C-alpha cells in the first residue's frame, strides 16, 4: 500500500473552499478546510489498474470573491495543489502537468493545479504508482537521450521497470512453488 499526498494551499475569503475528493469516480472524502496549508492523504493499493483522482470544488458563490468596478479580482477564495507525493517522495512536476486538468463552465485547462471557480480537477495515473512513476520518468528521459539502446549502457529504457518487476514476480513465484 502506498500513500498519495496532495499538499494544498487554500485562500480564504468569506470562508474556505469546499472540496469533495473522488477516487475512480466514487466519493472518497469531504475535506473540511480550516487552514491555509493542508494535506489530503489517499491510500493506494498496488493492483494493476488505471486510477482517476478528482477534486470537486463546490459551493463558491459571489460572496467568496471581491471584484472592483473594472472587473479586477481583489480578493478570491481559491485552492492550489502545490505538490503531490507518494510515500513522502515528490512526484516530478512533468508527470503531474501531463496528467492533470481543471474543468469548469465547459472549459478545460490542461496542466492546471489552480482551482478558482467551482469545477473539477483531475489527475490520472496507474498503479502500482511507483512503477508507473519510474516508467514515465524513463520514457520522459528517453525523449532526450537514447543511451539505453546501447549494449554497454547502464540506463533503463521505456517499460524497463514493468519488465523487471514482472521477471522478479515470476522468480518469486517459482521459488515459492519449490518450497
């Protein structure tokens, strides 16, 4: 089991934002925000599957934003995802931005971790998440460097982590069957 942590910052104006956390489109929890900085902890199992984490921002009204006569926002109630960690290790930003978006009023803002209006922030990934992060990092690096193609290279290529993990699982199964 791994713990996914969303480190967030809330800006209060006539109250703090209200959010519902959904995991795979099912309500995981209602978050009662009462401080500027807070964490949301989500346990993840290690079964191989596609996951969808969502923060549903709701309940914001005109009372939660102050606008001047020219339409410029002076004060606003907002929410921002500052960092995502797995077991206290930061997930690389490129992975967060590549797999997240914020949707509101029929608009979609890819790579956004800032939530102003009522809407739905989504982060998609796979479990086991550590394998997924390692494979995605290797794929990202392979775009810029193909050293892994050479026999003498010590670098891992795309899908290496999954391949190695599958071989290890097979080896452990064979050993268990021999005992």
